[in-house]
């Protein structure tokens, strides 16, 4: 039961972080830019969207008691934390990347909880 609740929290976190990645892309495209520039220039948008999608899928798999749900969510969490590290290494202001690092570490902690609890 606790594992499914953790999966639900992971699903919610993934949805929220995913919307935070998709919304700026939509705004950039609405202003006349093409989709490839919005996603890949800089590549933070595509990394954020893919990692959030993995967290969403992993959270759903955990809720549905499917195999490898925790691993999928953990991969998405690690990618999200790596995004913050890449932004920090690129020399960006700490106000831009600190949220990604904090949410990534929180998601990794949630993934560790999911992975350590038995699937019933």
C-alpha cells in the first residue's frame, strides 16, 4: 500500500515537472519559433520532458503493480537530477538550476523508497 502511495506521489511529481517543461516550449512555439529550436536550443527542455515522462510512466507502473516501475521512475529521477548538474556545469545562475537539483534529489529519494519496498 505504501509503495502505491509513493507511486502516486511520483506520478504527481512527474506530471508537475512535465508541465513545467512543456509549458515554456508551448509559449516559445506560440511566439513563432519552430519546435526543434524550442526543444533543443538549449537542450534542457527535451531532457526535462523525457525525464518527467519516465517518472510519470514509472509512477503509473508502480500504482498498477507492474514490474520495473520503480526502475523506470528511478531512471527518470536520475536524468532530472543530472539536468540540474549539467545546468550548473554550464555556468548558469544558481537560481536557474537549484530547483532542478532539489526536485531531482527528492525524486531520487522517492525512487529509493519505491525500490526498497516489496511489491505486493
